[in-house]
């Protein structure tokens, strides 16, 4: 096989091939599920500003480039290299990121792609290469890490799926584990008497009130979520404060899929204290049919709109309590209410996921809900 690697910058029309790479490599895989192509390339029809376009707000504070491996027109792999200046300023670091990593089962191609990313980052003065992710590994970014355990089930919304050899190739290259994330699977059933007792006791001790998200004022509600996130997650590994531009994107993306009953706020004595947010698993209608017409963004979006109130799986995306309100039982109260709503509305499985391996509090909570750990993703580091 004769192959070559080309470098593609933002605005290059050949980035359409960059987007197509995983569609070629994973063809026929019943588990792999991509985002809408418009989330990367942009779509006027769906109102999406693509992450791989110069107009996306990510590029206001980052430098990026892209590499694609081809044998003639045959697509063999891809990788990006990125410097997220806001991340490095926040951590006073010089970390460069590799992302969008996809490759056929040929280690020499993986090695060449990673070499190109590493050399580009080194020339820019970075001292560590971290990845994979999308462009980088801040907690707010979707499609983080590489799957290393749990290949026999599909991913839920915004999570990755890949062959087992991806992790093997990365470790063979010399990358070493930086952090693991995991997912739990919880079969939904009516709340246990114990959870009800704990939640009722918490509600009795303090004036804790809860409510669902208000769809008429979604943009303001997202600002409240961001406010809690930026306080509650501040000490988490990989944390980066959410910006106003990111909040706008979150509000726009939520409109298509949100089920208000799965997203709830808690207040203590009238003051905002916590948020729990779960989303129906849009990956179910997004799964490829391996048919050119059925796999267009428009048809996949229409499937989502048709199915969104009949999706049986939900992903617990975020749960945060502002530090001064922790250990009051707010978590139990929010869990109880969302669980009751979910069971009543036909949800059968909840997946708390992208849980940090050392976040003992949330891991214990997931296990206490009869959760089963069933997936692990890994992020790697390499000194430059």
C-alpha cells in the first residue's frame, strides 16, 4: 500500500474528507454512532456552526491544524493538533492536544499521524501532548477520550466508540494514561424506600425547593447551569470555565433534544444551589443506516424529532452542587424526582457517564443506585 499524509488548515475544502474518515473506517459497525456532520462542517439548514470552520468560537482562542492519511482517494486515518490557549492560561501549562483520532488497523499509519501532530505541537513550544479528544480535553468538550473497555454496546450521546486497537496503538506509540472516565448502566425502576426516606429527610431539614427547566426562558436557564458548573466543577481534572459563546451553543443544541422533566434545579432558602441534567439518548435515532439518503444530516435530524419523546435511554450529563450546599441531601432529592419522572415516562435505562475515575462521591452514588460499571474511556499524555 502506498499512502501519504496531507496537512489541512481551517477553511480547506478537503476537510470534508477529514469528516468522512470515520464513516469509511467504521462502515457496518452496529455500535459506532457519529454526531451530525454539520456539527463539524457546519449546516445552514440546521443552523449549525461547524467546529471545523473558522467561524466557530473555539478558534478565537486556539491554534489548530489537521492531518489526513490517504492512499489515492482511499481514506485511511486522521488526527488534529491543537493548542487551546485559554486552557493553558488557566493551568499555566504548555499542553498541546491531539484529537479526532481515527485510523485503519495499520500501526505504521497511526504512528505517522501521531508523529505529525507531535512535531507540530513541539514546534509551537508545547511540552506535553495530550489526547485524544475532539480538538482538546477540557471538560466542556464532547467526544472525549478513547474507549478502552465496553466495546459490546453502543455509545450514548456525545460519547465515543472505537475498535480496541486504538488504545493499543496509542500505548505502543509511547503515550501513557493521564486519566480514565467511566460509565455506569442503571436499569430504571420505581425509587427505593431508602432513597425516598433520604430525600424526604433532606427536604425537611432545610427549605430545599426544586423545579424543572423553563423552556420559555432556555437561554437564561443555561446561564444558571453555567453558573453552577463553574462553581461546582472548579476543582475537577480538566475543568475549564464555560464562556458565554459556549453557553450560546449549549442553548442552541439543547432545543432539539431536551426533555424538561429530566433537567432540574434546586434552591436552598431561595438561592440557586444545584442542577441535575439528563438528556434522551439522541444517538439512538442518529445511528447510521448505511444508506446514503437515510444517513444525511436532515434525515437523521428528522428521525430525532420523530423519536425524541420515545427514546428509552437517557444519559446523565451533569450533576453539580455548589460547594457550600454539599452534604445536605440535595443530590438524593434531585435523583428521586428525575427517577420518578423517567420511570413514569417510559425511560428504562440511565447512564451516568464521563465520571472521573477518582470522583468517589459520584461513583458511590452510581453504584448505590444499583448501577453497573460497563464502559471506560482513557486520555493519554506524552512529554515532548
